[in-house]
C-alpha cells in the first residue's frame, strides 16, 4: 500500500486510486487502464466488455431485494491530462504517478495527479468489489479520450447502455450537483513559415514566461489567471521596437488548459543587449502588478544563448503573428443572466508552436448557448483571417440543458439533506461534460454530475481534498440506496 493513502477512508476507493496511479493513461493511450478494468471485472465475477473505441461497460446485479429498481449507470473517463513541470523528470508512458499527501490534500510530485477523472474510476471499481452495498442493477461506463476530443462518448453506440439514469462522477466541487454543462469548439490557425537569415550583429537569446498557475480553460477561466502566450507576445512586441527578430515561439500544451509557460528564441541587436534586459525586467514588473495576487510567481526572463546559425521570421509575418496575438480575446466573454456566477461564454488562447513549415495555434471556445459558441468562434476566426492565417474549426461537442424537474435530482437533493442537514447546490458547469454527448446518444436519459472537491486540474498543482472523498462516497451510496 502506498504510504500516501494509509489510513484514508473509504479504503477501497483509495486502494484503487493508488493502483490506477501506477498505470499510464494519457489521452489516446489508455490501453493499459482498459486492460486493468476488464481484468478487475473478470476477477470480481462481473460481466464486462469493451467496444472497438475502447469504452468499457461492466454490469453488476442488484443487491438482494433491489432487483426491480431501475438500472443506474455510473460514468467516468479513463484518460487523464498528462502535464508536468519542466524540471520534473517523468515519462508518462511508463512512470507511475507519485502520490504526495500534504495535510488534507492529495497531490502528485511535479505532475498532474489524474484525480480528473481517476477518482471516478476508483469509485466505480470500489463499488464493483463491495458486495455489502444496497443498490439496484448497476452499469459502469468507462469512456476514453475525454480530455482531448471526447472521442469515447462521441462514438458510444446507441445500444451500449440499458440504463435510463446516469450518474456522471466528473465534477469537482463536493456539495454541488450539476445539471447542465457548456458545449464547445476549437478554432485552429496556421501561418506558412517565411524566414530570413538572422541579422548581422545580433545575439541569440531565449525569452521565457513561467511560474503561472494555468488551470482548466473552463473551470478556471474566470479566475483572471495569466496566459503565458498573451504575455510573451506582449514582451516580444516590446522587444521588436528595438529591432528584435523572432526565430521561434512555443507555448501551452493542451487546448483545454490555460497556458502556464511559453518561450521564444529571438535575435537582438548586440548594441541593444542591455536595453533589452532592462525592458524585460520592466515588462515583468508591469504584468506582475496587473496579475497581483492571482499569479504572484510570474517570471519573465531573457537569457543569452550560445551563438549558432538560425533563421528569423520575416518582418511582415512577425508583425502579423504578434498583432493577431494582441487582438485575440482570452477569458470570459459573457456571464449567465439566469444562473448567478456561471460563465456563459469564454475563449482560451491555448497553444502556439513553430514547426518546420508553419506557426500553428489552437484556441478553444465554450458556451452553454449554442448560438454564442458560433458567435465567439466567428470572432476568433475573423481575427485569424485578418491576420493572414488559415483558420478552421473542429466539430465540437454539444452542451447539456438543465432539467430542474429531473427525478434523480430530487433523489439526490433529499439524500444530501438527510446526510448533511442541507440540500446540495444545484449548478451548471462551464466545461464540457460527457453528459451532453451521452444525452444526445440516449434521448431522455436522466442525468446528474457530482464529485469530491478538486483544484488546479490539468496542471501539476492538481489536488483533491481528502476529506471530501468520504462525503462524496456516502452521498453516492445514498443515492443508489434511495433509487426507486
């Protein structure tokens, strides 16, 4: 047993959480965790199968006397966002996640924890094993590739499930139940690379933006955290006024994460070396002041590199890229007028990279209103087009419209009140839950989403509040027990 989980309750949930932490499961590379779930189900004597996309379904019969209760499916995704700090040595293809317990927090050592959505996987495995629980017929749906394309849910067969009620275990605030989510699309862009020789009399330097918190591009988009790509573009633009030329620019890793780090290789006139260093220091002070306590650890550095032969982006193209980055919106576009505190529409400047042939960007747009997704996508596309880039949209995914008369919601509200003396908060979430897609595949599916409290998901600071896991577990078991 991992020392990090010793003594934690419920034991079965933490046992499985530690077990799956050892198993590589980056998005699109879930083979090992699929095998583990199928093998575990077989050992427990349960029926299990996987479809051709990798989605796994396990069935568990009702406990004695509960055979006539309607079937409920518990659902979560097998994959995780694989992010690490640059100074952390970790190979997600083979190295286990190192669990670190700090007081009431379970974290990982310099990497994402995988509680999103490993806690759902561990919960389902624990319920599969525990034969003392009271419940009707259960199905356990483990989907693949939620984080990078919702591929598993999108390809779910319309005859894969028999349940008419679904409990999604992929929300991140204990004490809240979610009854709706946003839909979204990505807008992609690229500029064909056009290069010049580096100017004579210039020095090579690396500009870096680091120390930002980043986070989920939906759940944390309203926290006003710094965006490393937007910041580095400001600094390169400032350096360009003294003749700096851009060679390469990189930033961000995932379309659904606010970028934490970015770097650019620039050529600076040798006679402007000291001025450039001073300018970068001023930029750091200015942006730190803007971000205040939200992102106090921002660091912007300029480091001289050994001289080598490089090429730089042509001036006209450099100008187009930097102007486009300046014009692109990032953050909250509109708040909901119906649900207080809910972000209705947002956009995230997510990634940028320089390849041998192009400068490529990805942005993500979200909204709980379908027409507003199209509108903000059009805005971002128009800015790319004005900046001379080739732009396109992904297919996207649907939202989930709230149903405040949901039967399972009523059961959940009463169950939580009986357990904790108050009703849970009823919310919608500014993120793409698989409920939207599953509801589209299974019209009339009665759905609810909840989970323990997680913070900083999609970043190496990801953490789960240990004390909320037992509360969430008891809540889930109570719902299953109270289903009619």
